C-alpha cells in the first residue's frame, strides 16, 4: 500500500493538520477556563442557597399585615431571603409571609421605608407601578434613580 503511505506523508508535509490541531487546543483552553470558572463560582457560593454574604449586614424593612398589630421593623436581607427559600410555596402567588416578631402571626411582608415622608409600607402597594412607590407622597426611589438628572427638582 505505497499509495496510502505516500498520501499520509504528503498530508503531514503539507501541514494541513496544523489548523485543526490549533483549534482543538484553543477549544480545549476555553472549555478548561469555563470549567474552572464554574468551579470557582461553586466554591465561593455561600452554603445557604444563593444568598450573598453581604446580605448578613444589609437590612430590609418588613411590615405586619395584621390590622391589630401593624408592626414595622427591620430584618437582615439574609434572614428575609433565607426564609423565602425555606418557605417557598408554588401555590402562593407572592412571597411567603414571615412570622411577626410582635404578634406571632404569619403576616409579615417585605416593606419599604419612604425616604421622603418616612412612611413604612408594603412593597408593591400600587399595582403596575414601581414596587417602592409611596402611597402617601407618591415618591419612588427606583423611579428617581432611573431618570437622569432627576436630582434637580423643579418643584
Ligand atoms: Zn404582627
Ligand atoms: Zn412617602
């Protein structure tokens, strides 16, 4: 089989193998990087679900829906989101309510404190609007942040 041998030799000499081999090396390197990145992401993830470590220091407002209680207080975001993860119920339309520190009922929902008038209200009070829209003075921090140059109030 002289022909086959000659063909092979000529292939190697012509250097046609070079490109695919280079590509393989590059693809290999990319895959390697991806695997490494995924590994790092996995390792650095906190053990309690996908809650960032910084949430242990960040506070969020919550409010009790019980009309006889209406407690308003702050919990750490970690506490809030961890509760959400643990009590997630697909049958519920919204977030699962937390147990109220004051009245003990499962009627505490995430709230926002208005920067303008200081009112603490449940997030998403006004449907179809920004979920931090204040029902009292209509201020929304999210809206203000979205508008460029909104800092200069035109009265
Ligand atoms: Zn309460
Ligand atoms: Zn307000």
